[in-house]
């Protein structure tokens, strides 16, 4: 795109503030709609219409939904599409296959992108894994994502943290067998992923050592996809990640 697009951030709190700071530093215009919750007694249609009006009035081209996952996210997506915006959704994706298909179809019909924020997939090493190992048949995938802090989101560690690990697998080596996935809160910090072949480790990545601007890369990749409407980390991708997590029990 010749001109840098404007963003509207839905949500409040530390994460919404961080996204606003990052995008503004990249030269993007950013506005905020801090109150994205449904009002008491507000109908589905009124809720969607109110948010669509707010997003449209912002003058933005992209809505970044910095909110916790839940049923309300589908309404926010509907509102953003009705306002004519492209959308970034935070992981994990909790929509059903039927809902995912319906939202993806609506976005496609409107030539709008719905991106799910799996930023670790844009690490240079993960990109190399995709070049060297995709689709990953004959490999085994493992990963640990442990945080020393407690859970502040009310989402299981496997769903919240494991979605990052399974997204890397889905992108770089989707046909690999899952060897080991460990996720948890209030444990010594560890974030790592690896690939093995015939009991020999062929690739390893310590995510804690990341200093790369992957959020900025993600935003740029979203913007680049406007013309084609083709984005690798879309709702269908996120649904496959969610199914992978569910399969782990």
C-alpha cells in the first residue's frame, strides 16, 4: 500500500496500550475504542450496529481486536466487516467450524482479511523451518511454553500458550507427529520448540531469546495481503490450531 493504513484498537488494558504504542511507532494512525463490551439489555443487532458505527467513524482501515477470546469476538468481527475494515484477532480462536466458515465466507465476499495474531510464525528461524522442513512428514515436533506468572486470562495454559506452539507446527511442519507439548503457569519461564528426525534433533528454537520485531512484521504482512486477500494465518488456520490443541486433550 502506498499510504500507511490507520488502525482502530478495540479493548483496554496493557495489551491494547502496547499495540497502540507499537503501531504508532511504525507511523500508523491509531485510535481506540476502549469499551467493546455489550451494554446491559443490548440486542445482538444493536451491539453490532453500535460498534460498526464507532469503527467506521474512526476512519481506520484495520480493526485490531485486543480483547479476551469468547463469543463476543464473533460480534466484533461482524461489526468490523460491516464497517468495511480488515481485522486482526488475538489468539486463541474459539469459534466453531460452522462459525469459522461463515465469517471467512463473509470476509471473502467483501474482500477483507481476517488475520489471527500468531506472531511467532514470523520469526526468521520459523520461516527457515517452513522452507527446509515443510510439510514435516517423518518429523516429530515438541514444545514447552511455561510462564512464571499466574493466569490472568482465565484460559487454560494449553489453549492460551499451546496455541503459539501448535501454530508454529501447523505453519512449518503440519504433518509432523507431536512428540511433547508442555504448557503451564507459575513455573520457571521456558519457551522452546524443536523438531526431531529418527531420534535426532534437527532444529531447536528458544523463543525467550527473540529480539525480532515480529508484531511489526505481522502488521506489515496483514497490510500486504489487502490486494490479494490471501493471508496464511487466517480463521481456517486458527481453527486447525484449535483442533490440534483439542486432540491433545
